[in-house]
């Protein structure tokens, strides 16, 4: 299945914007599988360097993971202060503590403006943006987290261990 | 009405699929659609699974006579004695408007259900 909507300026993009490989992850900060995928993706970024552009989109399963939505909102709030990826890393590295006070603590560690961060945390429009991302992911065929898209097409293979890296190296070497 | 037949409580793919549908309830509700999950697991197993995962929709036990409803919907796997992973969307008159059978181990997601609900809605309003 194809990714809709395609990648745009409103996405969170890391790496070379003109890379030949565009890897999109739909993830949930409270999902243990995403937590396991986190170092795997970091390693793929390291191995592929300039060949890879990474995009992260939110897919919080709120009912299963009650703190996932607020964690996603925290990443967006950090984005408003130019630190999306720092917060993204912080959340996955501290996945077991994602309550509100922990989020504020992480924001403090990242030297964010806390007053603004807390305002954004309570901002319904930001929460709605995250929910819209969930919905568009679902319409693209995301059925669990993490789900990956490679150059706009859903990746159905395994991402465990070095499976995804080997797949990307084979296909794009 | 959305009927989601699935092989077994607690199995990894079913758990993911039902967790997604649990999340989707708010979107199904916009189309006045009710979801039920159906497997051959008994009611105590269903209750335990549902409580553990915090499901907000009913799970029906196609337990005795085993698989009777699944068979009516051509969604029973005789070889393993479980329901297949089949989806049905019925309209307000009880007419099946869409169905889908997933290959073994494949989570069908919710996209097809939403397409079906949108189509039924358009038909009703046209």
C-alpha cells in the first residue's frame, strides 16, 4: 500500500533531504516494539549515512498506551522550539517513564522554554495534528507499530535485528 | 455493523488487529457502525483478553456449537478449528456490503472497513 499523504515540509525529517532512500516510521512512544526498533533505526542511519532520509510520523494507540498521545504531543511541542528529534530520542530512551512530570523533566533537560512547552502540551490543535497523523497512517494501511514505508510503499518484511538494514543495502546498494 | 472474525485471543497478530480496532471505534461511530469481534474462544477467555487489553467493544464466543457462526460466514478453518481472519461490513438492512479474507498471519488493518463505511454512507445519501 502507498503512503498518503506523501512526505512534505510539515513532516519531521532527519538526514539528507535528497537521499535515494526515504524511510518513514509510524510509531508510538509507549509501544515496546517501537522501543526495540529505536536503536535498530539509529544503526541504519549510521550505516547508510547520506543515502537515507528518515521521517517519523505518530501512530499513538491511546487505548493500549494511555501515555502515548501526550508523549507525541510533547514531541510536537519540542518541535515548536526546534528540538523534535532531541525529544524523540529522549522519549524512546526513557520509554518507561512518560508521565506528565517526566515529559516536563525531559523538556527541562533539553533547555526548552517550559512555560511555552506546557502551553503546547495542553494545546488541543497539536493533539488534533497527532490524531490526524494516526488517521492518515491508518488509511495508508498502518495496522500496528512500528510500520515502515520505503520510498512511499509499505514495507511488509521484518525490521528485527539487521533484517531491515540488509534489505535496504540489497535494494539500494 | 462490522464483524471481525479472528483466529484466537492472545495471539500476536489478533492482539494488534483488535488493539487497532479498539482505537478506531471513534471513527466507526461517526458512521453509526458497531464492531464485534468473533472467535471460537470461550466467554471467560474473551472476558480476560478484553479486560487485559481494555477493549471497548464486545467479543462474541462462537464456542458452542463450535464455529457455527463462522461457518455461516464461510470464515471457519476446519483444519485448525479456528475462525479465519475475515471482515464483514453489513448495512442497516443487514445486507453484506463488503467482506475481506486475510491470508494467515496478516493483519488487514482498518482501511478497507473505512472505505466500505464511506461507500455505504454515500449510497444512503445519494
